[in-house]
């Protein structure tokens, strides 16, 4: 199934700027599982989008969007899955294309960050999320979805936005760290454009963006395994992403943690629209 339901003219690997990589994996999910079904739900919803983007006044699909085979889930443990994702993303980077991962749980992001940081050593990461995900280990593994941010900061600087849930140990870690993590609450994100500007100013050069859909308020995104009240809305989310795209070079991104709800397709469509909008931001000329 091709993202956007595209015909072969716009979905061949050779002619595409973007490579969509489904990763249907949720082995370390801890509350409500089901994000393994997220990639397929996003692909199905994307086939029902209008491919003209009204905000950007463009048909982003003309840049080419190739949908790769899914990364096969590995039940031996999350570390093996990180390695599998890293190798797949490296293959995409070797072709000078932009990897777009569809999750699956948030642990899959680590493999992508590892691969991209090796090609772009000055990489920074923007994490949109309800949860800090800064635990050193959780349920016996350092590769849990609850540890993704902690593993990323071992590789490169991290900016978080939308955060509104963490453990006492994570809060203490944020107080003690030496500026490798800049963390902003959902309330800060929602307080106005000036704050979005302040966040985007921390991101320049080569960046990777990881979007955990629970960054959004459950009123907009109920289909996630760990919903948290008091989240951000679509306007704040896309407003921040557009600002970041003006300042930085987006080398790849992911959208993770969609757990589809039977009979409720709005969250699936939101996720698909977000992926397409982010592709459009990548394609924008500098300064727009």
C-alpha cells in the first residue's frame, strides 16, 4: 500500500525524495498496546487525503513518496529492533533520501537517530511528546519506549516540547543535566507564538523530528496508548514544526504511538495529514 494512494509515477524509489518506512512494533508498550497497527492505519487514511496542501499551496507528492516494505517486528527484544531500524534508515540515507518512519511505539526512533547522526554529526533532535521518556531503564530494558529520550541525549542534543508527565527521577535528571536537554511543557507551547519562536531558535542545522502523537491533547488524539490531559492542539503543533523547518534542515522524522480505535478514523486521518504536512515543510524554500 502506497502512502497517499500514489500511482507509480510518483512513488518509485528512484524518483522519490521521501521514503516511508512502516515499523509495526509495540513490544515494550506498557498501558494500552496496539500501536503495531498504527502504520497500516496511517497508510489507509492517507489514501483518502486531498493531495493539494491548502496551507502550503502545493502538491507535495510531486516530490515523490516511496513506501518501503515494513521493518519486520523482532520479538527477541527492543535492542534488536533498534538495530533493524538503524540499518533500514542507513540504506535510505545512502540514497540521499529523507526517511519517514511510521510507528509503532516510540522506541523505534532510536535506530533512526543513530543512523542519521552518523551521517550528520551535528544532529539535534526535536521531540514532541506528552512524556519526558528520560528513564535510564524501564521494565528491565534501557530500550523501552519510556527511555527513548535518555538514549537520544547520549548521542546528540535534544529539545522536548509538549511535556506534561514524568517521574520524580526524570524531573531530577532535567534539573541536573548540563543543557543537553531543553524541555518545554505543553502549557508553554500553548501560550502563544512568541514561545514557539523561542523553541525553534534552539534548533538549527541538521535535525531529526520525532512526534509522539500523545503530545496532542486527547480531545484531538484519543487513539494512543498513554493519553495525557492538557496537551497541545493541531495549530500549535504545526506552527512549531513550520517555524523549525524555516531554520533547520530536516534530515528525517517519525510519527509514532498511534493505536487505532475501531470505528474512529479521525485520529488515523490526523496522523496521515501530519505526515504529509511535515513532508511539505521539508520541501519549503528557505524562509517560507
